[in-house]
């Protein structure tokens, strides 16, 4: 939530910053702003409510020229979206500018104290309080001394802060110098020869440099165009490593697709293949997940698994539960990360906790990871974003290798998460009682997935026609059983999130326990009902909806034409192993929600009120 970009070098800072903000808009899009130190040595601030495009327009009309600057795209927490509440914020002198991602929890106490000392605040934000607070500790005079004093002021102010932050700070008296710091909100430094970048995510800077340093919590970075120094909040020098970004600038672009979401749906044949590439062990009829950092002995001793995540990652975890219990016979619990972090579930020494996250920055999932570790458990991550906080703090795990996912609605990350969970289930199963024959069959089925997903994507136009027909629906139901129970939840989440149609997902048989009251001629029900062990049960439920005049859309296995006689619409998916079915059945649901959203004129990639990476509680 919220995106930060900073630049120091020889280019026009505002252009670099605007480009970076456009890449970070998925983190929030309520307002945006830049602060640049101009040629005369004065701070110039431009801020605008709404999308970065509005800020770009503002800067075109009212340029801010300079070679050092900070910028921000906001997801509002404290104070409504407005020009005034947009970042950057200035201190009392108007010479120090700050951008912030996170929440200053004790901002009211700090604000009251500063107000008593005569500080006047223009905005309702917690961030402006931090800018003023840093300003009170800064009394730099000459340039060299000024750098030390600014860092000292940041350090002293942060010592008084309760909450989370990723910040960038500049001061007009010290041109060519920037301070960044993080606690709980991501921050990365982009390394160029004579230029440096500060950003919430490498996506903002990857078109300028592939070299990045991921800051850790409680670190402060001191940046000059040709110099980097990283210290701890306590003032000790910190070691750092320069990593190479694992994707190209082109991968983070929309290409010829109208939306990132559609591009990412289409990327799934490749992203699924990337999730299993190099991890299928034919000679053992099993999978290899080396990054788990567990010996075969330790893997055999695992007697309970906890899977944690939020939103779509939570739904992937639910599929994982069914897979692992069915293939490996190990009890699995799925925990909503935000609940797990505050409750106290009993965990024994052979329990392994997995946290699942696309971004690797979701605050509740990160807190669940830390809670698990605090209790002495091994916590492993299934993460997409290389170098993210969860990836770095977990005790091991597996990357998804999906490439950047920019559309706010998670698509390819879900299918990759489920693919990796299938590999985990197979690995654990083969260490217990699964036969060689079964393992080989699973490997063959996994290899077939990309081709089958491609076949489903090719039906996009037929799915669009269904969306056109029902796009005025006031609400929708999504129903599935067993492996597709979680898929139903995921289908409903996608529909709500991007088309703003109220949708709810249920285990099909739950219909009769209350949900059926919602069935009417206006409310379509989507049934995920491949020809599996519960197919006949799903048919009965569909008939019950039909009997009450509810429109029905069925997703079923190719060749099963009998449904055309009962359901109003039928979408076919190729046959596959029951365990892997959600990887296929979710794809028509993604396309359905996409086309509904487009038909209804919604902003597919940036749905209202949302941000891709939820870094505040
Ligand atoms: O980055 P994460 O996987 O940790 O994100 C978790 C959720 O915020 C995310 O899946 C969210 O539910 C998606 N926007 C749903 O499409």
C-alpha cells in the first residue's frame, strides 16, 4: 500500500519519478505527488488527488526541474484522498520533504505534542507529523555537517515512532543527498553508476537498473548519486548485498493487452511451467523442492502442516489442504494470516508452517511468519516476489517464478501457488505411501497443465458472451465441492473485486443451509462441476437452483455434453487429475470476472478502494 520512488542523479528527477510512480500505481492510486530540489536549491512540491496521470498533467503545466526528488502514490489510511493529504509532506520550515508508506500509530500523541510547540499541520495525515518531528531534530548548517545532522534527525524521530514505515527524506539545504529508512514496509535501493534510486518495489526502477539492494527492517540508507551507505537505526554500519533483478522491464509492461489482468491470465501456460520447471524428479516419480531446507528425515517427520495466507493466497492454501491431506495423509490446517497472528493455536515440534504470498510483503502474512518463528517453528515461504521481506525472513521455501504480477486481481500467482502446493503434496506423499505408479501419473498430469490452460484461454470470446448476457446481475453465487470449494471462493472474490457485483462462494451442499434464499431469476449461479467424484452431487444442487428459476453457468469437463440440457451456459475445461482441477477450473472464472468488469466499464487493473500489496493492518 502506497508506493515510494526517489531519484538522485543527472536526469530530470520528475520524469524518472513519474515513470516509477506509474509502475507502482498498483500499490495505491488515491493521489500522488513529487518533491524536487530545483536548480535554485528550493524544494518544489506538486501533488494531485487521483491517478498519476493527473500528476503528470500538473507537472506538464507547472514543471518542477531538478535532479533529486522523492515521490509517492497513495492508498489513503489517515485522511481522505485529496491534494492536501497527498504526499510528499513538508516540515515546519518547508525545507524538508518526506514520503511515507506505513502507519504511524502514535501520530495523535506526537501531533498534540508538536502542536503545543506551535506546529501547524495542513493535512490530516500521520505522515505530516513525522515530517515535522524530523524537522524538530534537524539543525544543519553547512553541507557536510548537514548530511550527518539529517540522518541523526531521522534516527531520533524514528526512535519516537510506534508503527511501520518505509520513508524517503530530502532537505533543500543538502542537495544531492537522500535518506531512506524502513520498518515493516518494503524499500529497495536501485544502484546505477552515477545515479541512485529508492523505491517500494523494484518494478519502479527496473527500466533504469537491474542492480538492487533490499533494505531490512531497522535500516537507514544514506544515498548520494555515487555513494551508498547503510546503517542500522542504532547507527552501526550494516552489510549489504547487491542483487540482480529477476525480470526484465518488458515483463512489467502491458504489451499489446488492454489490461495487465488479461495479460497475466494469458501468461499462465508459461508461469505454471515456470513453477514446476526443474522440480519434477522422474527417476523418483516425485518432486524436488530444494529450497525447503529440510532433510528427507525432517520431511518424513512432519506430522502437521499449517498453511497461512490472505485473499487469493488463502484460497490457494485451501486447495493445498485438500491436496496434501489426500496425497500425503498429513493433517493440514489453513489459517487466515490475520487471525493466526493474534490467536494462540497449539503447534507441536513437528508442525511446519507455510506462508503463501505473491508480493511477499502482506503485513498479516509477514506477522504470521514472525509469530510462527517466535514460537520456535520452522516457517517456509511460497512467494513470488524475489527479495521480498517474507522471502528473506522465512527459513526456506519455494519461489513461484510467475514473473511480475501487476493487475490488482491475483491470477497467475494463484495457479502457480497451487502448482507448487501440488509438488509439495506429491513430494510428501511419495515419502510416505504413494506408489511409484501414482507418482508417475501425477508428473505426467502436471506436465500437461500448460497446454490445457492454453485451451481454456482460447475460449475467452465464448466466456465474454456469457458476461455480456448477465452483466446487469445484482449478485452472483459461486458453488463448488471438494477441490473446487476453494475455487468457488476464488471465483467470487475475483467477481466482487473487479466488477463490484456482490458475489459469494460456497461449498455447493451448503446452498440448502441458507444461501438458496438468494436464488432468483436475476442472480446467476456459477457451478464448478468437473466430472469428478462429486459430480452427481453437484448436478442435484444445480437442479435445485434451476427449479427456483436461477440462471446457471456450469464449468465442466470436455465431452460432458449432458449438462447442456440443464444448465443455461456451459464452459468446458479439459479432463485432468481431480487434485489438479482447480488449476484449470479457476481460469474460466478469471476470464468471466474480467469480461464482466470490462462490460460494466470498471477499472480492471485498479479496482476502487484496493491496492495490490496490503502492507498495513
Ligand atoms: O501478495 P499476497 O499474495 O500476500 O496478497 C494477498 C491478497 O492481498 C491478494 O491475494 C488479494 O486478495 C488479491 N487482490 C485478490 O485478487
